[in-house]
C-alpha cells in the first residue's frame, strides 16, 4: 500500500479540507412494487475532500501519479487524518476522475476525494 505523498513543504494536505461522514443504504425493489432497505455498511463511511492550490508542476504530477497508481479507487492506501493524526489504513479514492487546473507561473490546483473503505 502506498501513502499519499507529501508536498514540497512536507505537508500531506492543505487547509481547508472537508471531512464527510455519510451513511449508505441499499434499496431493493421487488416485482410486486414493495421496497426493502438495509445498510450498505456496518457503520458510517468517513471521507475527506482535499483541495491543493498553488502547487508546482512536480506536485501536480505526483498527485496524478498517485491517482493513476490507485486505479481510481481500486487500490487502497494509508492516510493520516488531519484532525486526529491517526493513520487510516484502508482508504480508497471515491471518484474515478481527478480534477487538475493549470494556472500561470507554473502553478496549479487539484482535488482529491477519498474515503475509508468499510466492508459490508
């Protein structure tokens, strides 16, 4: 498992970041029209949205390589929770696309959204 690589400054993320807690349900609709709902996971799903701004071309390239090497959510990685400092061992990318914006003077921005992998 690979960790999310640090920026040139040594930080692994920039402020502000967004921490998300969600509950996911599975809904089954039967032929007779009745509906059954059950939790998709045994507990809440924690996630983080990180926005990287004013990063260098090398940092953008490293984020893109990280995204590609984790196959848009197929390969888990470790992440340090920015609020608690605890290591989260089973994180996956929550989106299958990465947003990268290029700006003048060799600066750019990127966004990553990932979540802790919970087994059903």
